[in-house]
């Protein structure tokens, strides 16, 4: 009798243990789901501001293409296209060290990069498939990795000195970091600085890539120098100056919004 009672006790103990484990798993699942819901509710998509020269024309063109895009095409595929094209542009810049006509392939890659990078978000909005947190994070990490690849290829090309390529990359990363922090702090995502945005930079690069086909050098005040060194120095100084100006402007704005008690 004592043996049977002991068996019954063990069975009830196992049942209670399994029940408590199941309850704990369900509780953890509910907490995870609630946490994800809270994150989604707490995340606010920032207002997008684009005052670039080509902004209005580009917006209409992207919307027209997105409305006519085949159903099998997804925003993720366009993001991958944009990243691959930017890496391709870096590789073609490196190849231009041996054959200047590789710069024409760089231009093709820049056009494909524009298509993928600019249209992925438009396609998601047209189809009502927005994923604000995912899209914001992935899009900007792709931009950072792609920019590093582009500058590495440009630095290896011989069209400019490594110091100029590094200066441009550092200035770009500073400006990008400020933009991301301002998006979080001010709920305002500025796609352009003044009349210049990503599309305008691509256009300038495409035009600039044609010049070395004739000669990679230019003259400034009687001094002969690499054309891309001149352009790269101007770009680096301009981006650094813009980073300083917008940092001061946004700091002042946040200070006014959150004054000391």
C-alpha cells in the first residue's frame, strides 16, 4: 500500500512539474509578444524631409516605377540590388587602375544602386508593406557597408590618394551618424543637406567618372593635380562643414526643447 501511494505521489509530482513548466513557457511567450508590441507602439517613423534639387522629379519617377513593378519583385530584393551595385562600383573603381574604361561600368553600377536604394522603400509604401524598424536599420547599415566598399575601390584606383578617400569616408560617416541620431532625437529624417542628396551625389560622380577617360589630371592655380583629389578634398571639407553646422543647429533645438529646470 505504501508502495502504491508512493507511485501515485510521484505521478502527481510529475504532472504538477510539467504543468508549471508549460505555464512558464506560455508566460515567457506572452512577455516576448508584449515586448515586441510595445516596441512597435513606441517606435515612431520619423518625418522624411528631402529638399534636394531632384527630389520632386525623383519621387514621381519612383512612384511610377513602383506601381508598375512585377508582383515577384520585393523591397528586400531591391535592397540587395542596391548593396551589390555599390560593391560592384567599388570593384570597378579598383579595376580602373588598369583600364580607365572600367569607369563606365562604375556609372552603370551607380544607376543600379540608385534604383535599388531609392525604390525599395517606395515599393514597400505603395504595397503597404512598411516595416519601419527593420527598414530603417537595414537600409542604413547597407549604406554604411556600401560606402566603405566604394571608398576602398576609389582609393585603390589611383585616381586619387588614399588620404583623400579616407577623408571623404570619415566625413561621410560623421554626417551619417549625425543624421541617424537626429532621426531618433528629433523624429525628423533629413534625406538631403540643402539641395544635395544621395541622388545629386551620384549624378556628380557619374559626370566626374567621364573626365578621367580623357585625363585624370587638372590644373589649379598653375599646379597640376589629380582631378579626383581636387573634387574629393572639396567634398570632404563640405561634408565635414555640414556635419558641424547641423550638429550645432540640432543641439540648439534640443536645448530649447529640454531646458534646465
